[in-house]
């Protein structure tokens, strides 16, 4: 294992000293292959098995659901490309998005993104805790009742928090080495699961309704979309002369391979057994000797994904103005994660409400992503790095801290998403006329095109870098 980066401020197994401040050239290090392992390892999570199973539950056949899974995986090319701005600026994604929305206009999305990061960390922590609890029970080591579950939660939180606390370099190394183990284990899972799949058409209908396709696509694309506020967090240390093409391909292939492989595993499992309880359903397809190891895989995948969301949440709090260094802000995120996990584990209604709430936030993040990506393309990833931090009087202060073009575009996408969203908490008035289709994700296209049209009337700042 590599134990050193050669950069004192970002050393493996030492607390990283940088936060959202611009990474100076002398502290830049790493290569595109680091991004492959980061996105590959962090997406070896059981969530994608569940996503694939849901596509079948919506009425798609094996091959139809697999096509949706592949489309979802291709979205990682967009996620990875969004990290190019981190190389040019040396700072985090939610700092860079100030250029599109203004310093104050950027704050609402920053708050919501922190909520989403913590929400997904809670969900992953709960899944990992339940898997560890079941694993310990199988071995006869677990304490009965709430005590055993609390112990499993403590271990799961500790595994996540320690790595995220150390920071960027440790996160990179941990994701790489955990990926080796998880890839081998989930590879075995696929070998056991895929041969049992039903490759024929679903019994209900060979041609699913438009609503089934749209729901499946929303599920498949929501996971990659949730990463869009964070890719620069992991590219900001790379040297400025790093190949932009290599960065895009490395990160994209990492996320694509792991998400698609596990998604296809979920599709196969759902055509072979009842996946209402996804962990139990998948477990039923495995030989008895492999089932305890499968629970360890579920735990490991939960931890690898939680590590990057918890780490980015600490940078997020700095963007929101918390006047602490990254190592201190992450304590806030960890404490809220622990509280949320306790509530989710011991109050099942909380878990259901949390998942419903997270599914609704795509209404905001689809338009936000469209504006951010459109701004990045228009500027060709060229920003005034000083102005991103300057605040009042800086180039990205605009009008009272708000970008008129960015806020108007965000609002247009938000309205479209609200009108076409179909979730447990909200159903837009256009869903029924559209045949039940959920077009929430197209809010990103509407917002992006609106921003492009409005920005043509103004001169975007594109300084040399």
C-alpha cells in the first residue's frame, strides 16, 4: 500500500490541512488513475443492485432494465467531466458554482446538497449496520436486541468517519484497496446470480408503459446526479498540466463499470426472486457458505460510498460559511449522521420519510446541475480562482450576491421539474397528461438551455489560467 504522497498537507493517515482554499501548485499531486479507483470503489455499493431490481419491479424485462442500467452508468462521463473545473481552480465544486449563481445565490443549493449528502450517508450507514448486525448474528457474536444493533452502528460509523477525517489522500488510498476486495466479492455475487436470471419478457407486458421507463430512468440517473456537486473535490489536487481527457475517461470508467455491473446483478436477481427485501432476496440466490461474506460486501460497499459523501459534506459546510477547518466541520456532519442513523434504525417511519424526501430533491438538483454544467461549458472551465473566494466586490458577486442569469435559469428548470415530477411526496400536474411519465430529470436540460440563452446577452468572465 502507498503510504506517502510527498505532500505534507495531504499525507496518507494524517489529517489533511487544506479545505476549500485554493490548492497551491506546490501541493498538487496525483494522476488520473486515482480517479478511476475513487469512483470505481465508491460505487461498489449495494444501492445499484437495488436500482436494477427496481427497474424490473416497474415492469421492464431483463434486457430493457439492463439498457436503463447502462444509460445510468453513462452519466458518469458527465460527472467525471464536471471534475475538470477542479483542476483549473484548485477548489471544491460548490465553490466553483458561485460563478454560475453568485455567492449568495449559491447558498440554497449548498444547504440542500449538505442535506442530501448527510441523507445518503445515513441511508448507507443504516444498510451497512443491518448487514453487520446480521453477519455478527450468523457467527453468534452479536448481542441480542437493541444493544447488538447499536454496536453494529458504532463500528460502521467508525469505519466511515476515521477515513473521511484523515482526508483526501487517505480517502483515495482506502477506496483503491477496498475496491480490490469488493470487486472480487461482488464478482462472485454476479457469477452466482446472473445464471439464474429470466432473460424473457415480463409476464405482465412485453412493452412497458412510458411511466415504467421514466421511473426506471429517474432511479438509474439519480445516483450519478447526486454526485454532481462534488467531483472537483477530488480533482482539485491534480497538477494543472494533467490531461483533461485522461481525467474524464478514468473517472467515468470507474463509475460506469461498478454501477453497471451491480445494476445488472440487481436486474438478474429481480427476475429470479422476490426483491422486496433486497438484501434477503439477493441472499436467497447465493450458496449458504457465501451468504456471510455477502453481508460483509454490503457493509463494505456502504462504507466506501459513505466515505466520499461524508468527506464532501465537510467541504460543503465551509462553503456555507462555517468558520472552522475541514477536520472540525466533519465532526458536525458525523454527529448529524449518527443522530439520523439512530432515528432510522429504531424508528422505521423515519427511514421511509427520509427516502421519500431524498427522492424529491432531484427537483432541485436536476436544474442546478444543468446550470452548473452549462456555465462550465460556456467558460470552458476557465474561472478567476481568486474571485471565487473574494465575495463582495469580486467578479462573481453580480447583483447583491446573485447572478440574474443563473437564478432565472434555475427557476425555469425548477418549475419544469415541479410540473413533471412523480414521487410519493409530490405529483406534478403534467404527470397524468404525459401518461404517468416522470420527466423531472429534463429540468436539467431546460435550466441549461435557459442559462445559455440568457448568458449570450452578457459577457461571461473567462480569464486566462
